C-alpha cells in the first residue's frame, strides 16, 4: 500500500495544516480516503469521490485535498491498462455439492483463512407457506426451533456458539427460513449434531408453544404497532398482491397467532422441516473427510417422509386496473404513500438490471430520488425505490414520507415526473457506473467472510434455484447496460396498472371530503 503510506506521511508531515482542522476529522478523512482508495475499481470512481469531498471542505482543506488527490489519482491511473473499461475480475467460490440418501442437499467450501466455520441450514419454507388463517406460522416456528428436544436443551445453541466466541441466529423470509452459526472450527461437529437434532424432532408442548407465541406477539407489537409506519409497510404488501400469499404479514398477526393450536404446529414441522426440504451449507476451516463423515452420521438417520412437499400453487393475476387504498392512522406523524407495480421472479433474467435500477434511483443521498424530492424540491423527508424480487414474483415499490406542510397530490405529481423522466430518458453512464461500483463493493465485502459466502451460496441454491449463480451473477451485474435498465423499467411500469397506497394522519380524515383530502 505505497500510495496509502505516502498519503499518511503527507498528513503527518503537514502538521501546520492539520493544526487548523479538527484532529478527529483528519483521522476520519484519512481512513475514509484510504479505504475508498482500496475499494475503488478505477480512477474515475475516485475522482467522483474527491469532487464530492472537495465540495464539502473549507477553502484551506480544498487545496490540500486536491493536491493529495492529484498524486493518488495519477498513481491509480498508472495501474489501469490503457482504455480500461473497468471490468474487475470477480472471485469465484469453488463449492462441493452432494445429496444424502434422505434428500438433504449439502454444499461446502473449504477455506482455511481463519480457524472458524460458518454453518447454515436453509429450509425451503417461508411465510408464503403459512397455513390459511395462520399468518406468522413460519416465523413462530423459527422461534420454536430454539426450544430443543429430549437431547437438546433450550440453551444448547448458545452454549455451542456464544459461549465459545461464536454466534447463532435465524430469520424467516417470504420463501425461506434460515438458521446460521459461526463457530471456532473445533465446534463444527457438535453444531452439525445440534442442527440434525432439531431437524429430526422438537419438544413441542403447550408450555413452550404459548411462551414462544407470546414472544412473537411482542415482536409484532414492537416492530409493527410501535413503529409509526409499521402498519403502512404491512398495508403495502396486503394491497399490492391480489391473491398470492405474499400479501399476508410474515411476522404474523395477533388474532391468527391466538387462534393457532399445538397440533397445527406439529403438522408444520413434519410437513416442511424434513431433510429433502433442507440445504446444509458449511464454509470455512474443516477437513472434507470429517465433514462427510459427520454429515452422514448426524443427518443421515433423519427420515424423509413419504408425502410430497406442498408448494404454493397460487398465481398472482395481472392487474386489470389501477387501485387506490387510503388508510388513516393516529400514529402517522406525516402523510406517506407508496406506488407499486408487479415485478418478475428473482429467478428471471431481468433481476440484475432491476437491482441496479434500485441502486441508481434510491441508494444513498446522491441517488436520483433523494436528490430531486428530498434535497432540491424538499417535498419529501424520505423516499425509496425497492426492486423487491422474490421466488414466485416481486414488487417494484416507490415509497415516500412527505415533508411537513406538503400536499400528497403534489408529492405524487413530483414522483410521477421523476418516473416519466427515467422511463423516457433512461439513466446516464455515470449513474450506472457508480451503481455498479456501489453494488459490487457491497457484494465483494460480503464474500470476504465465511458467513457471507454461505449466505450467497444459500441464496443461489435455494432462492434462485441455481447454485452456479453464486459465480455468474456478479458478471451479469457488470454487463448490464444503461439501455437494459431503461428497457426493464418500461417493461414493468409503462402501461402497467399501479396500486397507490396512502397512509395518512388521522387528522386528515375529518379535515376534508374524500375528494378534497387528496388535494
Ligand atoms: Zn421473531
């Protein structure tokens, strides 16, 4: 890191300049500059960063920053091949794959960079598989999986992970439920044993069922009821999907949780928590022969039920007309609204371009929507665009919280103007380049850890249905063109029906007639 060293020396030598600015600030600036440098893909990325930095600096520091930057950029340029189009070689994850006789999928990546190992078990069951009238079942079940069985105490997972400096947790998404641990490598065998134990049987009794149900209800109160916009988030999904179970609240709801019975929970375990519906992923410091022996020893005896695994067969119908849903809440401090369009499955070919559109439009304060609606027009306090792609289909969601004193109708017009602009004129080469850098930097950072690699592999294998995508997706992101972004946005938005969900402060309800309210 000769460039970084030179920069640091420059800072250290020029004590007179340093004396004029805050010591801490210099330190932060130096760190951030060096890390930007390490993570930059090319000099133009760096120039963009420096120009924003200079903008934010005092006159004295501007001279200094520019001088330091000129030297560094020249050196970075010298490293780049002439006419470089900034293609970065993406690391490949070389994984091994095997299936046990009972159908358990096993992916492994040997990596001895640190004496730790990441273990994940992905069950192909998520909140879309909640039984009818039982929203939150998959989520409740995730909690039950920590209650142990006749061999596993409720705190066994913590003992095997946190007590030895590791970690464990789980999450439930629409399509999957994932259990993950990172442990010192000599704890791999007991963790595999414990995961196999809870796959094979659970202590499901009234006492632990009702206590976990209370925990989930409390989570609902905290995450949905206590958040001023919690119910707005639920309404977006509920109103955007007409038929698909993605419309139901994955976190659960109090009435349906209260109505659930222990036998239903037992049935959920035997239906979905089975080896042929699970994918074990092990990444890190292990001996392949050990892993093979332990996997067979502990997961091998788990029986595979004869019944077929039920899958959601509902197809979301295409929208026939625009729809509007208005709700009022005493909790909403400022009006908010969302505009949604149906989007394709994450398994489809349009996913890379939609993900980059998401980054360009709303990632960070230099993104398009933030710059226009929050910074320049000051019509919104928050704005986002989310290409939320899932296994069966997705949603494109624009979401806005208004600035104080602004009208919902004006904000909707302002958003439409932004939307028209991007549909008609597309995105610029610079925006695209920056989005790729942002996106790829995040992905590359994720792939630096065992757990990150396991995540990426699990997503590819279970969610995308193609493990090879762990190695091909980043190249696809790099290959996306500005034209493709314009094309996919038009494909899913132009001429398509939208759902508009307004979530307004209670006071607006009595203030006007329905027609006037939205003015
Ligand atoms: Zn939970």
